[in-house]
């Protein structure tokens, strides 16, 4: 049983046990942890307060590579491969936002982290939101990128594409960049069609977390592209559930809510993670005092 700790910029090697707490400043640690019957992969980068990154569907920690230079200047980033994705092999249970959130909470507990900020994109945005709902004492600040709080927040054509996801579609996706990344790092590359089948089953399930979202009291930043897969009407609805957009904030800003909404111009659901506009929106929220001035 061992863990891997490598210098920044070095090639990660596979470890076996969870390192308790962040690595020393300027280093990266990569390893596995046993949580909830799952052998989950994680990576540490940078220094400072812990920031958990949760990737999108069919992705992995590598999705955040464009953001790491900016984020790791100020934060100790904990990037996680969710069940069946990246270097984390699938197990005999369905994919559910709720159980994936349980995995994130169990990992942070095993690493000795009692309070973290969380940023999730798309699928990971739903998991991040569920983590804040299910573990309110764990999440200090939350960033949800390109994810709705209810299924009908996606555009109809997006919902239709989600409904068609199955093993046959996964087979047709062989050779795509997402498949090549998966094949390079997955413990069982042959599970690719299985991931599509289980993801499709998850994405066809209805959900509406509006009431639970309205009850959240932590600072939350919602980030969308102006040509996202989430409707602009839902962006406003989601923000409204968090207390935003109900009134003029006033000349001194005291009528402002603790929630924040960023709609990034000229981007889509598929390229928002690669834009420098994303860390430019996220980092001030993570580092500045929350709530209205006063």
C-alpha cells in the first residue's frame, strides 16, 4: 500500500491509500481512497484552502487542466474522478447524484477535511449541489457550473439527447476525444459502453431539488454560458430560489443577496471549462467576503 506524491508538473503515478490532509505547498499528490465500496481516485494540487473539483459526464479530473494554473495559485485543489469515470472503476450500483455526493463527503472525511469549497461542472455540478444539500456542515462555498437544479431546466433537445444515451451510443462514440481519454486512464477500458448505459439511466430520471435549494444558506455562485445547454429562464429561476434577482440592490448594494450569478458571454456548455473567463468569475467569489456589504 502506498501513495504517490510528485512535484508540480510531474507525471502522476497510481497510489493505494488516501493521504490525510493536503500535501505540502508546491507539490501534487495522487492516490486512491476506499469509500462506500468504491476505490476512488483523487489528486491534490496547489496550496491554501481546499477546493473540491467535480468533473462532467464521461470526463475525469483532466477536464480541469485549463483551470488548474489559475486555481492552484490561491487554492489547494482536490480533483476527484467520480464512480465509473476516469481512473475510478465502476461498481455494482447505479449512478445517482445522491450516492456520488455521499462518495465526495466520505472522501473528504477520510482526508481529514471538515470544511471545503466545492466547484462542480455539469454532472459534477449536480453532485456538488447534492453534496451541499446532504452535508450542509461540510460545504463552505459552492460553485455550480452549467447545471440546473431540476431536470426540466435543460433545453428540450438536450433532454432528448440524454434520453437516447445507451450502450449502442457509447459504441458509436469510440474514437472520440472523450473515449480516448477514458481508454488511456480507466482501470477497465472495456466498461465504456457500460458507462453510457448507466449514465443514460441516470439522465432519464426526473428530479426537482427546488425546495432543497431554496433552503440552502451558504454562499453560492451559479455560472452559465450565454449559449448553455441550460435554459436562460432556468438560470434566472435557479438564482431566484437562492434569493437573487428579487429587488434592486440599492445604491450601496445592501439589497443584494449572498448568491451570485455569472453568465459568461460567447461560450457554450461544451467550452466553458476552457475559458479564462471562468476562473476570473470564480476566484473573486471564493476569496472575497460573502453577502451584501453592510
